[in-house]
C-alpha cells in the first residue's frame, strides 16, 4: 500500500476569492493533511488512537463486542500469585449496556 500524500490537491482559488474562501481553503488543506498523516501512521502500525478511557471498568453506557476502554490511570498491581501486572484497560465481551460482567480486564505482565 502506498502512502497518502499529505499535500491536498484542491482546485486553485480565483484571484478575486474572498477572505472567507481563502481561510476555508487553508483549513481544508490543513485538515486533509492531518487526516492523511493519521491514516499513514495507522497503516504502518505507528499510531494508536483512544476515544474511550476511564479509571474504572464501565458500568453505564452502550458498548459493542470488542470495544476497548483504556485505563487512563495505569499502575503496577500485584496479582494473587505474586505476579505483577499493569491493567491496560477493559474489553467488552457482549453487546448492549455496560455491566460488571460485560467487560474483562486486559492485563500486561511486568516481569517483576
């Protein structure tokens, strides 16, 4: 897959374009460049975007199977077998309203 160009190819503005048209054109070029950059980074596995984050497992709201909620306050935790891990977040295992049983923890062992 080839990379997207981060230079938007928009139609040339006429000489008598209004200030609004020039500002709109510049904003559109900037937005398209940012979108192209994000798509390129995602395609290369270099960008992760989190729209859902919380400090505790969700207990309200509607979620779909596979939705991930990032732990916005991760720290190292000692497990029951003296293995330490970081709670990265929670993944939804059933469609519908959030409940204590609709999410499971996503843990990463620290090796400590």
